[in-house]
């Protein structure tokens, strides 16, 4: 099946610094990628939808200036957490949409997640 | 706004038992419903995907059903094993292509 990778898998940073997380679709082109956040014992919450070559669409309550998303190519989207604070500590998961030509259905494939800890 | 609820929140069963996990959603206008498995600190593993036009899907010991009109889905796990211990997430895909997730059912299968 299709593979989505994330890098890094785990990052610890000091408060006030910025952290970049990469999401790559390894064997398919993803015109749309999604970024989710999961707090302990909570479900995944959609943060934003990233479309290649255009601005991301953010969910209500998600600060677009704090969570910068770039989707510059069909296989790569990045999430940058700017001026990170301890409350940003969470598990960040991306997914990529694989829409096959001629198909009426499409599937999302999830990355393995990135554990961010802000001290 | 689509709301997805999973019951129970946690479940502990002895090995060998058959069990049912429940998922309900508030808006029946869905494209599909997907069940995932998540191990502690890990990403998601897709188990079964049911398109809105389908009633059920099966994979090995897993069977998922979908009743779109009533907003319900069940995941049936037969002959549970300790390796099945994980959190099971139900997610509904609605227009816009993002997935709406439930909070999950934490399953523990004891030897």
C-alpha cells in the first residue's frame, strides 16, 4: 500500500523556538494533505488542509500564523510550529490523499506521527 | 458539524472472546467510514474502510458494518488475542475530504 513518512518522529525543543515537521508521500502524488493533532487520551483533531500550490485552509481555533503550512510539491508538506510553547506539546499526524485517475473513490494514508515536547 | 462518538471508551476482555466496538455519527451524509488501530505512541493503521454504499467489510477476524441511515457502525473482532490490544478509532469522511475521528475505544485483551 501507499506509504507516508514523517520526520522527525520525535522532537524536544525549548519554549520560544520553532520546529518544522515534514510529511512525505513516498510512492504517490498527493494534491491534498491533512495535518492532525492528538492530545493524550484524545482523538485526532484536524488542524488544517493543505493543497499543493495554494494556501492551507485552517480549522476554527487554529492559529495560521503559529502553525505555518507549506505544500510546495506533490509529495511534500511541512508544518512549522513557530514560537512553540509547552501547550503545543502534542502528537502531530499528517495524512495524504491518493486520488487515482478514473476512480470515484480516494483514500487517505497516514504518517507515523511526530511527538513534539516543548520544555 | 459532524460528531463521532465511540462506545465504550475502554474495554478489557479475556483472550478468545468475541467483542463489538460501537461508533455513531450525527450526519448521515458521509462518503465513507474507516476503522483504525493505534498502538501507544504510534501512528494509525487502517483496518477497514466502508464506502457509503456498502453495508459491511471483512478482513480476517474483523468485520465492520455500516448503517448510514441510523448513523451507526460496529467493529466486530472474533476470537480476540492479546496482540489485538490497542486503541481503535472510528473516522467518518464527509465533504471536504478530511476525516472526523471519534475518541476511540481502548481495548485490552488479557491472556
